[in-house]
C-alpha cells in the first residue's frame, strides 16, 4: 500500500473504519474528561499554569547558562555528561557507551527523544536487542510500530489486538484479551529482560540545573526496575527539559499527571543524582534542532512543552485521525508546531490539520499558544514550503475580489445567480469538496446589502 | 456612540436574515447603526490559509470603512477575532470591535428582550468566539462560569435550552479546513449534530453563521429536520423557516 502523503489523506483513510475512529475519539475524550475533573479540584490551577509558563520562559531565556550550571553540577555528582548536536551524534554516543562497557543486553524506558533520534533502529542495525519496558511501548515494539501518542503509545490498539500480539510474541492463550492476564504475561516477560540487562536507557522529564540531578516519571516503575538492576544508566535528555531549581519541580509534577491522564501525580517520580557505587551514569544532552527553534521568535515557546499529551487528547482532529496520520514522532497539535521546524517539506500539511479552535492552547499546562503558532507556521509554509499553485492562485484571486467592493458585489450576485440556475450535477461535481457530503446554502432572494439599500439607506 | 455594522461576506450573500436580525436588535436597543456599503470581508479566509498578504487589501478596506466609528459590531465571533487581532490591533484610538453578543452584554448591558421562541434549542459554542473572545468559559479553563450568548438566550421567553454532552467541541468548519480536510471536517460536524439530536434539539443556534452553515449543509444533505438559526434571529424574535 502506498503511504498517504498528506495529513488529510491519512485522516480520511483512518475515518473509513468508523467503528475504530469513533472508539478512538471516545477513548481520548474520556482521558480529556478525566483531566478536567482532576484540574477542577485544584483552585489555583490557572495560577499554576501561569507559573509553569513563566518558569519555562526563564529557562528558555537563560538556557545557555542554565545548561552549563546543570552540566557542572551533574559532573560534580559523578555523572558523565555528553553533548549531542543532532540525532546521529546522540545515537553514536549511546553506541560508544555500550561498546566501551561491553554491554550486550539493554532495556529502555519510555523516551520520546530516543524515538525522535531513531535510536532503536540504529542499535538494532548494530546487532543490539533493545527492549522497551513501558507496556505500551513493548506492545508496539512487538507490532513493529511507532508510538501513536506520546503518553499512551499503543492507544490506537484495541484489547483484542493486544491479545493477538501477545499470543504471537509471548505465547498467551489465543483469543484472550483479559487485561489482568495480559499484563501479568508482560510482567513475567519483562522481569527476565530486567534481570538480564547490563544497561538501562531512560528519558528525562526534568533536569534540575541547581542540583545537577534529573527526574524520570513513569506509571509502571519500569525506569526504576531497569536502572536499579543494570550497571550502566544512560539518560537521554532534550536540552529544553531543564528547570532552574528543585523548588520548581512541584509546579510541574502537579500539572503533568493531571494534564496527561487526570491522575493527581505520576506513580513514580524518580530522582537521579549520582551513580551508585561501582556503577556508571551517563547523561546525553541533545539539541537536534532545538536551538534553531529557540532562535525562531514566533515558535520558540513550543520548547516549553513537558510532553503531557493533553493537546492530543483534546484535539478533535487528532482524536479522529490518530497519531499515525501526522507521520512525525510527536503527533497532534504540539507536534504540528514542532515538526515543521525539523523538516518543513515533510511536515508542511500539519499546521493545516487544525480548525484553529484553540482548545490545545487552553488545555496546555505551560500555556503554549499552540493554535497561534499553527497560524504562523501556515504563513511560513506558503512562502517556504512546497508550492501549491492552484491554492495560491485562488487565494490571490479571492483577496483581490475582497479588496474591491464593486467587484465583490458583482461576483456575489453572479455566484448566487449561477447557483440558483445551474443543474445540481454541475454544482455538485467531483471538484466540489464541500458538496461531497454537505449541501451548499440555499440562495436567498436578495443579499443583505440589497435589502439594506431598499429598507434603510433610502 | 457611533456604531458601524460589519457583516461577514458569506452572511451578506447567503444569510441576509441573520444580518437583518443583527441590525434590528441593535436598533431596538436604541443604537444608531450604520452599515457602510463599501464593505466586503475581513480577509480571514486568505489569512487562515497562510496567505495573510492576500487579505491585506480587504484589511485596508475594512480600516477605511470603519475608521470614523467608535464601535464596530459584527455578528460573528470568528470575523471579529480576526479583525481584532490582525486588522485593528495596531490602531491606536481607532474603533473598538465587538462581537454582537458581547456588545449587547458588555456595552449595551441588555437586561430584557422582547422575544419568544417556543422551541428546543441547542447552543453551539463557536471556537473563536469562545476561546478567542471569551464569550463564555471554555471547558478547558478552571475559571468561574460565565456565558454571554447563553445569558441572552435565557432572556427569550418559552425557549427550551438543552445541555450538550460535549458543550464546546469544535464543529469542524474551520474555514478552508472544511474543504482541505473534508473527511475530518464532516466527521466532526456529524458528531456535533448527533449530540444535539440526542438532546432532542429542534434548532441549533450560535454566534457564528459559518459553523451553522457547515452543520446546515450536513443536516440538509442527510434530510434531517433540525434547523439552524443565527442567535440574532432568535433574540430578535424570528421563527424557524420551513
């Protein structure tokens, strides 16, 4: 099957299976509702959002000095700090660490950054077996897919499908889709992997400049299982994941889980400061386009994102098109303002996959003006992205008509006239996307302007 | 107080009743309103499609048409927001633009309406008015409840207002989105209609005719009996057409 190229095509494909698309929409709307109920209980919710946004403003304005402070403190704690300008450098650092320490088996907890860098494929090509230990990620790893959501990576799969995948890969009973039974099977399977692993890779939710420590949040405790059992801990962190002080952490932890799933707090918020005796801890700080985004005034505060996924759960388009339709590591509204900065051509349709309804901006715990940035990316894409001559011509023509009142009146009259006399098949032709499933408005006997001239402006 | 009425291009051409109702509502409230005849469009269709520069001619015309007024009133949250953010934003001392419901509520402080509407009504919260102009509390924000369009509808006698399951989900119109993302747009519209249907709604209303045009297009194609009416028509005492 040829992969659909635009978001619109991919979304249309997804919507063909109405049972699945409605189920997907309802499932994620349920998560959004849980978020509302949870946020509702915090009287100072809006204050927290403002505070979080301001802290991140401070971080982005002082990223250079904060990063150096973070590095210095981390090194003083005994963490080996590495810098990576892009995905390749990041992956090579990981490979070198594995080779130097003669690591054969490794486990990885959830990290969208390593997805962004394509780490799994890179290491698999070198002969490593990378085991994702987050349940959702393990499921899609078995299924040879990428995450369709940054918090719930396997949210596109139904219970029965997961039962089938586990039957194939873990030998569970055919046809069984009992969540407890399947989870137990995953638990037993992953225990073996944890025990065998020499190295554990984790992401980083928050790096704390003041202490040189970092925090990893998981609901399953899988980051802890991995890092506590392995000799080597490699933490991969985007440079924007910094906060200035340990005292700032509470603001973000209170917002993160409530925004993500409606939980009052993530089950495990694990603080890492230094390697245990005779063990090693590495921290890779990754740019991969972030400083470029920081330099774009209109788009810099997209880097405030704490990856809660609330904008996906609330987005009526994401819920009805699924994560894969975005064809980017981070899908949904936030992905649609981050991804064009990485590859404008590849992601040129994403900022248009929105009605600019603004729900994403209002739900965002760090107050990123997502929908305004979507609007701004559209302005950039029509100038620097792939050319769309017919759309451009239509818009220029429309703009011209709208700037000339007499021409506008004439065109309006002609449109109403031709709509009222044309045969139906002429109006509802294959080029009329509006009319595929919708009627055009009925033609009134006169325009408002005509009425006004007769009734008010004598 | 000099008030200029701005009527969105597609309303002027296809929904004159919504425009007439807006004008009459303001007149009934004792406001002297003028409709500058040289007006066309705010330029939003071009700008939201990424061609803000092609909407500049329309924007200039807008500024010229309304420069002599204290207030511009417009029966569309979306066009009002666009004009506010992109046309009048850098104009000091120029006219202030208000969406019709917020003008009636905040400036005229209307307390009573002479209208009756004995129908079961669902209020569609159009996004730009809701989240851009704050006509009501969006469900995402944890702030005190308020709802200007609903407050006005509650002044109408005999009206039966329903509670929707998803009270402020987008209908999927989104300007050119309706055409370029046709499949998602239609799916979103159908879901909104279903919500209203489940509440036994006879008339869907709202402060943006564009959303209603999209929903009406689906309702008429699917031969459903639910009607759409602009909120100004209900507030002005119109009845649904058959």
